[in-house]
C-alpha cells in the first residue's frame, strides 16, 4: 500500500544505505597461526600432591563465635570464683596502710581531682593522715581502652575515728567544686548530666541509721531522678531520725 503514497511520504519509508565495508583487524581464520593447546595431564601429579598435603580449616561462623565467647566468659567467672579468693591477700599489699575504722571511701571522683582537692574538702573535719587515689596499674595491658588519670575513687585516712564519722549533731552540707557550679534542676524529668563532676559527700550526709522505709522509698521506680533528689534533700535538711522525732 505504500506504493500509492505520494513521493514526499515514500521518502520516509526508504531503506537505509548499506554499511561501509571495513577490512577485519584480525587475521583470517584460514591464515591464523596460534600456539598448540596441550592437555592438563602433566599437572595431575601436582594436583594429587596438593590434595594429600592440604588441610581444610573452616572459618568460624558468628554463631560459633557467640557460643565460644559465652563459654569463655563463663569459664572466666568460674576461675575468678575459685582462684580469686586464693589470690586475695590484702595483708601483703604494701599500699594498704592505716586503720579501716578511720578510712573514708570517696566514690564517683572526677578525673580532674587530685590529693590537694580531697585534702581541702575533707581537711575541715579533722587532721588527715593519708590520702590515696587509686590508679590502674594494669593500664598497659589494655591498649584499646582510653587511659585515665585514676580509677575514680579514693581513700582518706583520718587521724581520729570521730573525724571520719563527721559532725553527728547536724548533717554536713554537700560541698561542690567551684569549677562545677550546681545546675538548676528542671521541674520534671531526669536529672541533667551537667551536675557537678567534682562532688564530695561526707558520711553523715547519709547515715547508717536511716530507716529502711525511707531509704527504700527513694529507690522507688515510680519516682524520677529529680523527685528522688528533692526528697533526699528534704530528708537530709531536717533529719528527723537524728533528733529522735
């Protein structure tokens, strides 16, 4: 039916011109000369030798690695239970000096604190015999962990036991370092992490004679950190259990 179209439309259905002939870049198949292909029979002895001497070492899957680490952790805990008490020899530690009843433990210590800071804060309670900030003596065995100045706790040995117990007439206020001023607490929610990094609390801030009901009340999971902080502040301010009320 295209032969009945006018010439201007027939030009649209005209075939394309043939491709230009180009000589092949490679040799013709009949004139090609390549190296002869040999068999693999000469490599069979080498393959047999490799098969006899090679050992298969399968890789450890993540399930096997998980089970292995779990068993290793359990073995380490059992070894610590059995060998730990045998190796615990505090009487042979040359760094342990002083009376335990005159020693005060300071925890959650800032990494920027030093002996002078502890002496300034606790020296007002009485003469101090010795201050020791615990350092990690095995830090060289943990190359991947970040090195810290100390372990975050210290021991303060007073010359008299009553100085370690502090003033029993009224609770001692909490002292904060001037470089870390207190942050105002929000009306609700968790306690902000910006509270003083260098914070010291004396023993009489939380006496051992605190009734169990009050101490367990502060550990209630239904209270936020702010509510616990406010309740503890009120209890320590009035301290009814000290006056016998």
